[in-house]
């Protein structure tokens, strides 16, 4: 089983090549589709965004272009070093499975793109997100759909119904969901010298939630 240290170090080793590989080879879509829909749903000129597992910052480009203030968290120091070249307000190098070092009720949006496949305690993550959102704030996550290759890829996968069990309906309302291609394995591991890894496709559900105003 892949440990957090293994995964963190893997992302640090491939960080400099990540953006090119995911755009050109993986043909990743989440970093464009999810932020652009959030920006439409928010429909205001200003926003504070918390980008969880921000990686190199690809998923915040649309927010930067909208003039939003973005704070990023990722546990890979190599990915954070690349993210520092982007105009984040603040970056924190730590696990998103620990408390976030930001004020409660201080973000209009929270994203978690390309990471629920690795999260050990999704219910705790959802509650932490809820704490950091302003009332009425938006959250969007990508959720990998079940695939026969999950065990071989060592990732968590969920049907939407399974993942929604981690979302407290006193805390969030589901606004909408969207299905799209997620990623194909093999394109990132090759950057780390593993040329023989199999290519398996993983599809995403994107889940858009709003924090309830209680
Ligand atoms: C596939 S990349 C996605 C990066 C970015 N969100 C994107 O969409 O391009 C996965 C990222 O999750 C980070 N990650 C995985 N588990 C994490 C955790 N528990 N805490 C913080 N970062 C984590 C990795 O370091 C890596 O940067």
C-alpha cells in the first residue's frame, strides 16, 4: 500500500513536469471545468478561495484570472515550490487531513481536485471544509468513480451515493453533480522512471455543494 510519505515524495519528484504531463498527456479536465463552474455559480466579482491539495496550482488559474484571493494547501513541498510561482495569497505545506491553519467561516469557495482518491477520512475532511466556508459558501470536489483497477492503482473510489454518506445534510446542500473523464494512470509514473505501468482510465463525478445557512 502507498504510504503518505511515498505519495508526497512522488509528487515532489515529478512536480516540475506535472503541469505539462497532465495537460498534454493525461488530458486532465478537472482544473478547468470545476473552477469555471464555481465561478459561474458564485456570480460575484470577489471571492476568497481555499484550494485543498493545490499541487502546482493548475486548479487555481481560473480563480487568479478572475482576480480572486486564493490560499493553497498541499503536503508535497515540491508541488508547493512550483505553486509559489503563481499568485497565491498564502501557501501551506501540510496534509489536508490535519486542521487547516486558516480562520473559520473565511472562504467563499473551497476546492479539492484530484485528491479524494487518496483521502483516508472523507467525513472529517467534509466537516473541516464546512468549518472554513462562509454561510452560503460553495465547495467542489472530484470523486473518482468505481473502477476494477482501484486496487491496482491503490486509490479510493466511490459512487456518488457512497460519497454523499460523508456529507452531513445539516451542513451542506447538493447543488449539482457533473461527470467527466478524470485521468489515465501511467503518465505521471513514467516521469518518475516507471515506464511499464499499465494505463487505466479513472472517471470523475464532480460534486458541487453549498454550505447551509443555519
Ligand atoms: C493529482 S494531484 C492534483 C493537484 C491539483 N489539485 C490539480 O488538480 O492539478 C494530487 C495532489 O494531492 C496532494 N495530496 C495528496 N494527498 C494529500 C493530503 N493528504 N494532504 C495534502 N495534499 C495531498 C499531492 O501532493 C498532489 O499535489
